[in-house]
C-alpha cells in the first residue's frame, strides 16, 4: 500500500484538466528573450551541466574499457545533445521535456524492453553466460590431479624485474628434494648447487639466475600465475595457490570440429545443442554448465500450454482481481467512512483521532505483515487467543482469503482516510447545505453531491491502488506464501496472486528462470495495462459528466 | 552575454571534467604504487557473523604475506548476489557458504575446484569432505558441520526417548499434567519444513534421491512419490493434527525455539543454533539423536557443511587458492569460527580442541553420525517447496498417498 503514494501520484493531473496555454501571445515570447540572466540561474545551469559532463566522463571509462562502442556513441550523442539544448536559447519546450524523457527512458522504457528481450531467452541459473564461458567452466572444473603424480612445493620466480619479468615456476619435489624450473616451454632440472631451499619443506628460497618473488609480489601477478601451465607428458603442472603445484589434466576438452566436449577418461561426448544452450550426450545426459540462447516464443507457449501453469491460471486470475478490488474497495470504504465522520463539524478532538488513525500507515508494512502472520497462528496467535476461537486461519481457503484481506484493510485504510480527508475539505460546504435546504436527507446529499465529487478527485488514486495491489507480492508472500495449497497441487495456493504464482514458478524449481519469469510478467503487464486503460477512459467520461 | 554564458559553462564543465579525469588519473598510479608495496588484494564475502570472526585472521594473513585482505559482509542472499556479481565480473575472490550451494554455483560457472593434498584432506571429517565433493571434484574447503538433533528439557523429560512413540507418550503425559502445552516442537508452519522433518521421513523408510555408481546423488532416481515415501508419510500422518497432535502446522520456525525455551514443550528438534537461546533461558537440557519410529529404520538427519570456495571469476585466483587451501586448513581459524557461532568444526584437530570445553558439540556430532549429506545437486532446489507443502498438508490431515504422489509429480516436472 505504502508505495502507491509515490508512483502514480502524477496521475492526479487527469488529461484535459490542465490550463490551456497554447495560445500564448507572441509578445510574451519575445519578452522572455529579454529576460535578464540572474546569477542564481546561471550558477544552477553551470552546476547542472557540469554534473552532466562529469557523469558522462565517469560513465565513459568503463564503456571504453569494455569496448562497448555503441553505448559510448549513445552516451556521447546524449551529452552533446544536452549541451546543445541548454546552451542555446531556442527549443524552449524541449528544455522542459527532455529531462523527464531521459528519466522515462532510463527507468521505464529500458527496463521494460530489457524484460521483454529476456522473455525470449532461457536466461537463468545454469544459463547465465555465453557459450565460451560455459566451455571455460567445463574445462577448468574437469582438471584432475594425475593419479600418483608428485605434489610440488612451489616458488614463483622471474628472470628479471619482479613486476614485469617472465614468470618461472621453481618446483621442488618434497621427497627427492630435486628442483625443477618450469615455464610454458616445459620442465628443466636445476643443479642442486645453484639452488637454496628450505630444509623443512624443500621450498626453493633462492636460485642462481632467478629472482624468487615473495607472496606479496607474486599476488600482484595472480592472473599470469593462474594462466601459466607447464606441459608435461602426463598433463601439465599448474599452480595451486602460490606455494604448491600439482600435475593436473583437464579430463574434458572442447573440440571445435565437432562442436562437442569430449571426456578423455570415459570417451563420452556431449554435443552442443543450440536450441537449449547445453552440451547433451547421446543418452540425454546434460553437462551442468550451459549458456544463454534465444528460445523464441518457447517461454510464452509454455505459459499457455503447460497444464501446471495454465490450469490454475484463471482461478488465480479471478482471486487476483477479487484481492485487488477487495483491498482497494474495502480500504476506500473504511477510510472514507472515517474521513466523513471526522469531517463532521460536531466532532471534537479530531486531530487526536487523525494522528491515531494514521499510525498503521506510519509503521513499516514489511514488519507489520510478519506480525499479522503470527497473530493468525492457530495455537499461539493473538486473534484466536483473544476471541477464544480455534480457527485454522491460514489452513482453509476462505479463512485465509479473509485474513489476507483483513490485513490489507488494516494496512491500507489510513491512506484512503488521508486522501479522502483532503478531498472532502476541497468540497465546499455550501453544496451540502444547499441540498439540506432543498430537503434532502444526509444520505441523499452524500449520494448525490459528496460521493460524486469525491470520486472525481479519488478515482485516479483508486486505479493506482488497484494496479499496485494487483501485484502486491509482499501482502501474500509474507503472510500465507500463497497457501493453503490443495494436497494434490503444491504449485498453486488459494491466496496466490499471479505475481506470487509466477515467482514460485520462476524461482521455485531448479534455480532461477529469469526468461520464464519475464514472459509471465509480460502477460501480467498486459492484464494490468488493459484494466488501467479501461478505468482511465471511464474516469474521463465521468469527469465530463460532472464538470 | 550569450557568448559569456557559454564560455563560463564550457570552462566550468571542462574544469569539472578535468577534475574527474584528474581524479582517476591520480588514482591509478597511486593504486599501482600501493600494490607494489602491499601486494595484491583478496576480497572475501561472508555473512555477518562469519565476517566478524574472519576479520582478524584475514588481517593476519594479509600482514604475513604483504597483501591486502578485505572481508565484506553480505547479510542477505549471499548466494544469489555472488552468482550475479561473479557473472558481472565484480565478484569476490573467496566466498563462504553452505555446501548445498555447490550445485548451483557450479552450473553457473561461479566456483572452481580446489586441489587439496591427500594429507590435508585426511585432516577433515569424512562426511564434510564428501559433502563438498560434486561430480567427483572437491569444490570447497569445509570448516564446520551442522545437523539437527533432539534437544530435551531434562526437568520435564529426564530420559532420552528411544523411539518417537516413547517421546509421544512422555509428551502426552506432560500435557495431561499441564506441565507442557505441546508434545514436540518440530517446526513445520503452513508450508512445511523438509529439513526438520527429514529424520522422521528416513525413519519411515523414505528417501529423496538414489545414489549413482560414483556415490553422488542421482537426480533421475527420485524417491518422493515412491511407495516407500508414501509409507513414511503414513507414519508421519499418525503424528499429525488428526492423530497424536505431536506435529502441528502452528509450530513454525519463528516460534518453535521460543516455545521450547518458554518450557511449553519438552522436546525440540533443532540444530546447534538453538543452544544459545536455551542457555539464555536457563533451561536444563540434553542433546540426543532424533528418535525413529519403533521398528522403523534409523532416523537420519541432514548433515550440512559450511565451506570456503574459490571464485572462478575472481581477480586474484592464485592468492584465493593460497588462502583457501593453505590457510583455511589451519585449526586456529576453525576454532575462531566456532567461537563466532558454535557449529562443530570440520577439521578433526579443531574439533578435538573445542570438544573439551563444550560437551554439546560431541553430542550434536553423535546425533549426526548416521546423518545423510544434504544433496548439493541442482535438482535438490526443486524438492524443498513441494516436499514441505506435502508435509504440511499431511500433518493437517490430507491423504498421504494422494499428496505425496502429486508432490513427486511436481518435483519430477521441475527437474531438468
């Protein structure tokens, strides 16, 4: 409930209500040209444009580093455009529109497009990176110690400057105390006379012609050390940390010729399957590490055809509407009723009441939802203990639904009370007084005058509240988690909203499936957008009637 | 006027821009210089408690070797944050977490195998090493193990029950005498808790995954929905709300320990993390293995392991390997981590060292002796939710056969 204040607040400015300024006389425009440039205005302009330049430069470095030339071009064009716009004197309307538009693109359009493009991929756990990433991961994770091979003590050395000279592994065999020097060219035995080694571990501390690096010096060249492998007949010697080395062999290797991964121990091959983004063996076994691919409409068709998803979809949709309408309607009714009561001139101590009534709104809903969940506990909950009941609130469909709506009512009515109070004060008392002079009962005057005028002001807020509650994941996830669940269907519960249902589908299975989640959220977006569009259209008609 | 404005703006913009450049320019050589002086940098991610325990050791490691070590606390969703950050290339070099993350971390290419020498490996508890082994490779260095046990209030129940039936009889007697209001505190909640009910499930004969030839869990052999699992849940149903009332959905993760420390129930199924609360409440307690059903199989709790992992996309992998394989394997660190949170150390030497001052530790390990390693395969993620919900439904009185068959079908559908 709480965030509904901030987001759609601008919706209050219903279309057609803003003062018409189109026909400004030409004179005022020229007058503006002569408007003096104030010092404050200049400073603000300079600081803001300086900030723009600063942000652009700050953003440019990582873009250049990652070689994102398109991104860089967009950045440069936007910055140049902004400077052109605000340094010139023309394009007055654009000066007002551009900041909003840029924020709209950055925070609304881009996320929506990104979600939409994700919906066509299999992006998710096991399919996060590129194919090359997956191949690297498969090969590295298959490196095994060659059976019976030696574990060497390792000293990292160089033939020149510690920071730049070519790296050499000085390896000593702890059993035979033999010392070898190894680099990409292979392994060479060193003469025992040229080497000083620790008597305890056999680790080389100095060698003729080499500079031995300490851990601090070596750690700076970590990547080179990890990349350096010393080829041997059985595999290759790799560093394990900075003080030990082992002879290891990548059991699995990628073969670009057959676009497959081969296991040299078992001879098994896994062929790349571009449709699923995984290496699949003939017997259907998949390698764990996959990659992200485009799957076309697969996610969408799964939503429509998978009986696990589409089966309970309409029931959930129905309850979702009931929940959103119920939450909005009940909070509105209660909030308005209290606002009306406190609006009465005969009421005393209204300020105290108002403060008390706003309290639930001042508490973080996140914590309150958890408290309410515990209050509905069958054996230990306050609700049952206080009223001497034995109701299994979250264990039965209808009681769980009622409980969830009750919690929503408690959390949401202060907001409705606040806005209704504000709207009531804007309605002139003369109007209701006039109706009572005409002989109307209080109810009649409320029905005919107060309510319609209230609705004109509050309809956009009600629509916003509806749209917010339609996707109110916290209200459900923190209380019932969508339950109770039918014994034969653990995927869909009685209080599940589409959003909680989607969340379970997308993140409940084997890790996160962002592609799938994006596809369902596009469906939800379409539903909410349709409902909102219809409602706004009706509101506009209503305004035309009353204004 | 116009030119002047433009000029001022341009100059200031340039000045700001220059200062921006200057900032980063002057940063770079400085960073290089300090790197020369202090060596590379190692970044470790851990949760809040462990961060505090790790800091002194990380600093010592840094000083000893002339490198900078940064321990960063990630208090929420460490695993998800690590996977996302590592994909972006902004992740840490070392991460600390539970062993059942391994499957997911490996499928996302986020961690690398670690190579331990044979004598290093043998210094660890065998179960712990088994837990961090995935697809035949060692993926982490374990430091602590954990499992649930039966904690009982010795004032209310002096004798450790040998079977669940015995426990229920004692519990019912205490309830009748108004000494307790619940028979057993085993958390379930409205949506169940697979982790805590697992000992009863195994005692009833159920299993989650079969074992493949190489000793790993086999995701293709799913035990949920099989006749054994139905039989196990028929026994669990008898303990449920329509039966003995020992298992209840109203006992949740939030209130189970509190109910035990409030002396409202004599028996609690929980892990080492519950001990601090019991001590605070001055409860006289003892720890024993979770009992099984009379005539049933052994009750096997899940054994979880906490471990250190080397990030595959870390910037300083060689240093990370050095830290994880040569430093984390020292008993002193394990003891310090134990003091931050009392879970039995995985290093045998460290365990022996703290065993003397904390008798609970040995009891917990004894209770987990026959435990099963929590499966780390990605398919395990598909188990938790449906299994828990089936448990809750059955405790509430639903038909076990129908419920478990449906849960098995859902899980099988989610396993790729």
